């Protein structure tokens, strides 16, 4: 699946559409002001040249006339700025019309250096779905995002769906998003948060409600047990995973791995990217990430894996089987 560039002017939801209207309005006003100022400057230069050519001494200084021009210009500038402020405030007030809406999907968003965790609470603790760097939402339904930061200040931003919202440690907040059309939209941390801030991306996958519900049910399933794996390579990779250092940071539902320091890997094989949007999730990139993540994302918490190439291959085969 592919996704296009992030653009606040390519709106796919109601909040982004409001922001796009405000942006276009600001651009139009700025363009008018720019053309007016340049035009007046050219008129002044032309009049000055004509004045110099017609008389040696030039025209007498008319202080009252010039003060009037300055006052009119200042008044017009003030009115323009006040109008822009009103448009901006009204646009901001209209960004959360979903409060009190029904049929709301709740997702807990946890930001860490430098990746995203998404939790879908269920009716019981066993129904909790935990995934990483991919937010799946149903088309046409409002989604309440509970925003939490576990370390420094981050900012949640999906240009095609909404404006940025800061995540401040110790000050949890909420916001709403909604997609009015299916698609994959790129999101990004929009607040500098360290060395790999630029590679702290995520994807928002907007799907038809039935497709989304099917995805959610599949995410609740644990990983296949070892005896269910058909490949010797995958079974060996599973043993390497469970008896190596991986369970110190990662969790795989249905196994003894239950750490929460790193992303949950229960369904990592079905995700689109590796390293919070750093590279596409294909065998070559996943192998490079497992062997030495620092070559892709220097400074990340993922250490190199000190295994022979054949063992790395088997470990990657197991991770790819986690669909």
C-alpha cells in the first residue's frame, strides 16, 4: 500500500478541511497585501522620478498629506490583522465539533523517543489491542485520541486529517480526528524531540467500518504457537526470539515475551513500515533493522543483534510470520 505526501491543503477530514479554508484565506489576504504594497512602491518611485525631471527643486514637502497616508495605511493594516485574528479564532473553535458525538472510537496514543504506541481499549482487559506506528480508524466515525507522552514533549500531527497537538509529559490531553474517505495518511511528530525526531513518523490507515472491525478482531488474536509454524526456519527464529534479548524490550501476545519498553511485535509482519516510518517493511529492510538498527536510525533504543547471518535470517522469518 502506498501513501502520498503530507499536505495540510489536501484534506480528507472535517478538521483538516476547516484548517485548509483558513490557510487559503490567509494566503489570499497575504497575496493581496503583497501586490498592493509592491504596487504602491512602484507608483511612489515613478512619481518621484517624474517630480525630479519636472523641477530641479522638486515638489514642496507636504507633511499633512503624508501623515494622512501613513494613518490610512496603519488603519488598513490594523483592520487586516484583526480580520485575520477573527478568522483564526473562529477556525480554531470549529476544530472540535465532535464533542458529545455518538459512536466514537477511543484510541490511546503514547509517544516515546522515537516511536508511537496505539492502544485500543476493549470491554475487558483481554480485549485490549496494542500496536505501534500505525493507527487504524474507521471511515466516517469520530475518533477520540487520548494523548500521552512518556518522556519529552512530542506533537501529534496528521496534516490531511487535523492540525498538530502537543503531548506534554504529565499533562495528558485529547483531540478528535475523522477521515471521510479511505486511504493511508502519513503523520509525524511536529515538535523537536531529539536526534531522531525526523524519523518519528506513523501512518493513519482509514478503512471501511467492516474492514476496520475485521482488522481489530485479528489484532486481538495471539501469535501462532510454535507447533503451528509450518517452516523450520520460522520455528528456529521463534526460539531465537524467546531465548535471546528480544523479550527484554518487546512483547508478543501468546508467548512469554511481555516487555513494554519497545513496540509490541505481536503482528509486526503485517505492518507497512519499520522504525516508525523509517523504511518500508520488506525482508531486506527488516533484516537490516534487526541486525543493526543504528545503521537506519542512529540513536534509537534498538541495539544491534549479535547473531550470525543465518540466525538473523531465521529470526526475521519468524517476525514476518507474525501477521
